[in-house]
């Protein structure tokens, strides 16, 4: 998957590209409006990540160029402005999703994956890890071919892990993914712990292996 | 608190009352001295006339108690002297005060003692008359002054009161504010100009402050995302020691907490700056149900039940995002603070939303809870912004919110 990241903060650009490259994506970067125009004119991308605040132009103006040159690309807007105005405008102009700074890299990755699934695998949509298969259309999870009875939140958490497999996912990032930014209980990690315990139990009931590992009390990692 | 007019009236009353008392006293003293000397002159004249009559005609005239002439032995000689005396008047059956002139005169080798008298006005009558006169003048003066003052002051102070009325409508959220009335009086004109300057300053400071919160929170977001993403990358390192991991974890939690804080502050500033203008018809009940689902773990953990009573349902025009946030904050609070094993009751009507939960009594007045960064307990890990956000959402929509506590029952009412 080929990705163009348009972001003027070099550090953030590097961190995003680093994370996504490890996820097996091919990342190109542009830190100015000018450079972004160049890249967009010359190449085709599957996903474009666009920061709206650029030093030499408004990111919103790039959207029309993207629609013109890279009409098939999925477009994810990143903004520090957290403003509904920008969000509505961006989505109106054809952006597919919107994420506000500061965000968790795992969340960014999850959004890109979901965007890619919606864009490129029309209908048939399965993620597989050994004996576990998730169908993101029917929202079903199967272990060794047997369906798991998961709650919506358990499903969301498992999908989040599957997408970010082999990475340490922080509890904070899971909490925000499930409950959003402002939830009163988003920092109560006991709830995450009990959800994860339930997921493990349900997978093990179907003779699945436990791939959810605790990492130093920071979070969890979904891996062999 | 006393009105200005009341105060001047009171001072004026005290001052003029004492002035009138002194004036009355002086009048009394001067008048009695004057009357006395007049009376003395008259008595002397009568005496002279008697002496003359005796000298010329030898007739001795007596008219007690006014005139008494007696022949006296030559040895007793009295110089003229004035005195006051009291004589019983049989006809009027009362003692009457008299002024008398007593003296001896020798006429044609005879010695006469002559007493001339005249009635004296009684001192108490005299005093009473003076008190009554000055008193009524005083009252008259006071009354007329009171009415003049009242009328005049209403007129004089009218620009002041209109400035006051205008000023009461002032809010720093006004785009501009200009006092008009001054009534052509220099002092009030000065007051008006000063107040205009002051309110302009308040408005501009308030705007700067509002922008500042928004700009500052906004500017923090980008560096914060760098910190957060760098730490997230660092966590991925496979060879971290437990101590390193703990240190990264603590820095990371702090950065996440800071991110939440700036997000809340930014959100608050944006509601204040009315940056959520889009509104649509929303179904509040379905928002309540989805938010209840979001809190399902906490609700289960505390063995709570959420009862939603909605007879007619409630649809209103509002911003979805703000309505969700309102419900999320109020429901979250209710769950957090209620005792376990109980119900949270939500009553939804066409024009109001009520949420009831039990919980410990408040240590402060409920309205204080809406203050920014106010925390009921210092140990709480919340920022104390939730209810401020609720308050701002209500203000932005012209909704009225009240919070009451009765017998451990907390009740929040939002009237649409």
C-alpha cells in the first residue's frame, strides 16, 4: 500500500512514517504545500494523509487537487484545529475520515486500514491471523472456523489488535478507541482489562491460542 | 443601604433642626428682654403720671392690683426697683404673674410708697408660642424642601439612572457597548466616558482571553502529538528494561492526560466562541441510549440501572455533537457519584431533561460545581471541566440548567 503523508512538523512526519513503514506500508512524505503538489502531480497513492495546516497554503485547497489527480486514493485528514468546521468542510470536499491531533499511532493505523478495506476490498473483507478470522462486513469473528460470540466492544478491541498486530498497544489508546476522547471513564483501565480477559476466554473456549500479551503494564501486544 | 437623597435629607434635617432650636432660644431670650424693658418703661411712665397727679391735685389714685399708693413713714425710703411677682386674681381664680415697680416718693413733705404693676405674659405661654411658631415654620420648610428635592433629584439623577440601566445590560460577550445618556451634565458625561472606556477594555480583554485559550490549546496539540507518537514508538523497542518501560509509561500517561486537558479546554473555548453553529433535529432519547451503552461497564460494575422515562419523546434542534457531550457529561457524573445498587432516573419531556441519582451530599453550593477547574475532591483525577462544558452548552443553546440536592438525591434539570 502506497501512502503519501503531508505534514509540516518534521518530527511527527517521521514518527508517522516510521510506524506505518513497519506496518509494511510504502510511505512518501511532503512537508509543504508545494512539495505535496509535486508529489500529487507525479505519482499515484492508495492513501493520502493530509495535515490541513501547512506553512505555505491551506490543506483544504489540496483536496480538490487530490480528487483530480488521485481520485481513487483514500483521504484521511489530520488537524490540530479540532474544529467541526474543518471536519465538515473536509468531509464535504471528499475526505474519507478525520483525525485530530494528538492521536495515537495505533489509532492512525487502524483508521488507514479501515479506509483501505472500505476502498479496495469491496464487499469481501477478511483479516486473518493464524486460526482467527475477522469479517469486517458481517462483524463476525471465527476461531478455527467456529463463530465467536463477542460484544460490540470486544469485537472493536480485537479488530484494533488484529490491525495493529505485533505492536505494543497502550491502554490509553484502546480506551480512546472504544470510548472516545472525553469519556468520564476512559481512563479506567479495569474495564479494558476485563474486556481483554473475556476475549481471551472466548478465544480459548474455541481452542484458540492466547495471542494477547501484557507488556510491562504499559499495554498489550497481539502476537505469536 | 441608604439612598443618596435620604442621606442628604437626614443631614439637612439634623442641621436645620438644631439651627431652628438655637433660633427659637435666641428669639425667646431677645424677645423677653425687649418685652421686659418695654414693660419697665411703661411702669415708670405710669408712676411719673401718678406723682404728677398727686403733686398737682393731691388726689391719691389706687387701682389694685395695678396701682397701689400708700403713705409711709418718712423714715422708710425705698429706691425704685423692678421685680416679678405673682398675685392671686380672685376674678380669674388663678395666680397671675405681674411685673412691678416699687419705690418711695416724697411729695409735699409726705412720703408715698408707689407700686405700679402690669400683667406679665406667662413664661411658659411665651415659650410655647415661640416653639409652635418656629416649629411650624421648620416643618413647612422641611416639607417643601423634601418635595422639591424629590422632584429635582429625580430630574437631576435621571441620566445617572439611565446609565445604570444600560450598564446592567452589559456583558463582556457583547461585541461592543456604548453608553448614550448623560443628560448634558458634566459629571455624568465624565462618568459615561470613563465607563465607556472601561467596558471597551473589558470587552477587548475578554476577547483576547477567549482567543488566547483557543490559540494556546491549539498550539499545544502539535508538539504534544510529537511527544506522544515518539513515546509510542519507543514503547515498541523490544529490549526495554522494566524500569525504562515504567518511566516511558509515566511520561506517556502524563502526555495523554495533557492532551485530554487541552482538548477539553479547546472544546470549551469553541463552544464559547459559538463555533458549533450547525444544528439539526435530534432525537435526544436515542442519544441517551447510545451514551448509556458507552457507559455499560461502569453501570454494571456499580450495579446501577438506568431508567429512561419518556412519554412523548423529545426532539429538538441542536448541534448533535454538543447534545452528545451534554448527555455524556451528565450521565457520566451521575454514574460516577451515585452509590452502588441503585437507579439513575432520566425523565425526558418535550421541553425538559431531568437526571436523578443518589449520592453523598455536596459540601458546597451546587452552582460552584459549574466553575472551571472546580473539583469536589482534590484526589479526583478529573479536570473539573465537565460541568463547565455542560454549562457552556446550555448557554450556547439558551437552555436553563439547575442543580439541586435534597436528601442525598441529586437532580439536574435542563429546560429547553
